């Protein structure tokens, strides 16, 4: 095992040694879905920073220490395939209702991932169906608190969770489902709150730090200081090209936008209260934010930080998860919401626009899956097209 030393926050005053002294440990270059990866520059060039308002904060903290285990060459496929070993521990599928620990969409909102106290599951959104599940031996753990997909390929990032985690909560495990095993790990001194994947980058979110790695060799490219971020808020662009990353800033209500292509950082004072959630367009040009008050959604231009529109409503604030799509100009042509769908109180939900025209997909931590249709012109109550409970299939109607 090789110990990695974290580098100083970018920009660097002078080139520093690579944090990964042996980058040949990992090579995804042979994997079809990694074809877009490109090697990073040997040292980051000057990084221009602009912010609104101007602020500088560089707390002296003990450096994080990451460790990287030796990895075998991955032969993962570009999309999920039916693996004859549907259960990596050869256990019968559990019939008990699992506790839900994690819920998230993949990058194009065509699938969603579920982490439970038994393992993890992957579902297709349209049509709704379970693609596969992996149940671990609960006698030795089993809980998965983070499941991050990489579009529809066989590579996932897993973090243990729940009262009996399958993996340590301070480690990111790189899982190859084609091999039904972990092919590597990143280890930290504190709990991993979230992970974001691109074809060329791995982004790891801790409570007050974010680490950006090159996917091809796991070289540490950048680390970012944030305000306390227990929810692990962070979003990245996904179109091919330069990475745009959005995360909390160093002040309450502030978001930080990193444009890696132009080496620019933009700070936006989005709200007076704490940021509850935000979403980024696939190209990274538009940013939607909601505060902890849950009554105001604002849309910003990430290039210059300008406020483009705001919507006075509590619907998205309560859901605390949303996507920006082509419907955005019509939806925000009014200061009030165009369409609504009533959800049960007491649960946390995430929502995204569906692949069918004028539809949304809503996922709940109670196991609910809704597909609804809205009228972008007349608005009003959405029409429920489908409902499933992916934790309790017998309750589906």
C-alpha cells in the first residue's frame, strides 16, 4: 500500500511533487467508458479567482492523508450486463425490507442507485425496473451509505454506511460490477459524505474538504476548503470538455464555482441562510440554488455569477433536490411555480426531469417512485403516471 500526501490548495506557488508516487497502480485507459480521459498537466497553471463579495479564508488545518491500495487492471464493460454472480457473497436474496441509507440518480437521470443496510441496488427509470442488486453478508456488515454511478457502466463508487457498514465510512471503494468486487480504494482521516464521478475525474466530498482526482491514475489534482458541509453538497458538469465544479464556499449562503478549463474560481453569495441544495446543468453554465428556508429558488450564470431568475415557492425547497433542463425558461417565466405535485410529509425526496417530454421522476427515502406529467403552458396539478415502492413491491399500485 502506498501512502499519499495531500498537496496544497490550488493554485500552487511552485510545482510540487506528485501526490501519487506510483501512478501505475491504476489504469482505466483500456476501459471503453474511460476513452475521454486525458492526462493532467504536471502542475496547475495560475488560477484566477473572482468573488462576490471579496473574501479570503485559508485556515491552517492538519492535512488529510489518503491511501491508495494496489489495483488490478479493470476489464469493465461500457454498460451494465447481466452478471451470473448476482450476489457477490453467494447469499440468497433477502426477503426482509431493508433500511434505505442512500438514494441518487446517475448522471443522465436514466437510472437511480439505492444504498441499504444489506447492500445496493440499481434501477432503470424509464421503463421502471430493477437492473440488479448486490446483497452482502449482514453478519459482517452490509450497509452501503453512498452509491455513485458512472452513467451506465460497471464502475461504481461505494462508501459504507449505517450501523453495520460493509466498508469503512472513511474510504471510497471503487467497485467493478463486471468482476463483482472492489478493485481499489481511497482512504481519508474523516468520514466521506459524498462522491461524484465523471469519465475523467473522481471527486470526494468530506465535511470541510473536497478532493479532485484524475480517474486514469488517481493523481490528486486539487483540494478545496469549504464551510461545514454535512450533506456532502457538490455538483459537477458532465458534458465532454472542461470540468465545472460547484460546492459550498467558506461563508453561510455562499457557493463556489470552479471552472477548470479557464482556471477561474467564482464565489456567489446565493442566499442569506445556509444552502440546502443546488443543481447544475450538464454543461455547467446554469446553477439553481435553494436555501435552508426552502422558499426561494434562484438561477445563476456560473460564468459571471449574475442572478438570472428567482422563483418564490417552497416545493423544490422541501424536496431538496432538482435538475435544470430545457423547460427552465418557461418554468421560470413566472415568479411562481407553474406545476405542482403533492407529496407525503415526513420524507426526503429528490426529483429530476424524465426522459419523456414534460415529465418528472420523483424518488423518496420511503421507497417511493413517482413519474408525473405536467403541462408547461397551463400548469396546475401534475398527473401521476406511475407509482412504485422499490422497497416494498407489494405496495405498488
